[in-house]
């Protein structure tokens, strides 16, 4: 019988050694409009999907103030906020700041300390919390001294407005520089079966026990075409190509926390079921080779 909470099968990782979450999360970028801009075409469906996320055992939802902008955070509150002392009932809502929007598909880094502080205050208000469990710098702004960006994050943490801090799209060197100012509990870089450009960052995270949240985790492309190598492997494993790609990520490292995003309940359920896919040695080796 299939599990009703399949995300639990992924196991857990403790953010900062203190905050355990299941290693199958959800990325709430695609619940907005086209180009990650504006409202979704069906607000009620987006809210129902977010509630289904939690039903499946997912207890880490990743969002950002720039998704919409603001729309994703607003929907999360509408769908999941309980109004109690634990307003999200044990679900960690991770959000980000550091990118601004000027239109559909348009993204620009903005890391001025006063802006990052403003963004945090607004995310607190939109999410309806006193403290954000995981607050991530969406990008290091190359036009602003990095120490100033890390410094304001440290201030927000000391003030109790954020509990843990993370980074997104950083190199090993940038991670190390940030650690002179803040404790980094998570890194969110692009990484998937075909794109392993952040391998060195993943390895650094693994050594230090830092959670690694790969964005764009399901990227199978032509490999998943009927009769293609991933399609054949998936059929042998009794899984879908997307599930195999996610299972490979989970098997790759104990600090890996995939956050696949979708606006479809059926795709959400398919993705989450990947937590229960067990790879044998031959399948793991074949998947490893696909990245060469």
C-alpha cells in the first residue's frame, strides 16, 4: 500500500543541527502567474495544492519575496497559516530576498542593507510570523560589498527576526567568505542529474553538514524521451523519469534536500513519491554516467 505521507521516506536533515525537516521539500515558485509574475490563473487551485503539499508529509516549503512578486508568500499564508502560536504547524517556510522584479521573467540583484532589512520586514508581515525559520540571500549583489549584505543578515538574526540563514547561487569561496560573518545552514544552487556544475559546493556542504537545496532538480530533457536512456532506466526501476532524477539526488548525498516545484497536484504527488524509490547499484551507476 502506498504511503499517504511519502515525503517521510526521504529521511531528515537538521538545519543548523537544530531544525529537522524531511529531505523532500517543495519549491513554491510556480504557483504564481506566467513568468513568475502576478497571480496564478486559479487561486483556489494554488491554495489546494499547497495544502496537499503538507498532506504528503513535506515540511519544508521554499519561497521568495520575488515570486510574483509577493504572490507566493501571500498564497502560503492563505493556505496554511493557522493563527496559533505555531502558525504553520511545524512546517518550515523558507523565504529569500535579494532579487527585485521589473516584469515577467525579469530578475535583478539588489543587496543594499536597507533593502534587505525592508524585504525581511515585509516577508514577516506577509507570512504572518514573528520569526522566519530560514531566511536566504537570493543572490549576492556584485554592486554591494558582500560583507554589508552578510552583516545585515547577522543583525536580523540577532534581533530574532530570522532563525537560520542560507545562501543561494554561491561558489565555495563565497560560502567561505560568508561564514566569516554568519552561520550558513543551507545553500541553494542549481544542481540536477545533467547539471552538476555545483559539485564542489555540494561537497563542501556535505563536509560541513550544511543542507544543500538543489533548485531546478528535475531536468531530464531528451534523456527522458520514449526509448531514451533515462526512460529505459525508469521502466526497469518501476518509476517515472522525474522520480528517478529525484531519487538520484536523494541518493547522492545525505545533505541533499530537493525542492521540486509544480502547479499540478498530479506532478506534486509523482515528485514526492520519488522519496520511496530505492536505487540498486547498477541503476545508480548508470545515472551517475548520464552526467558525463
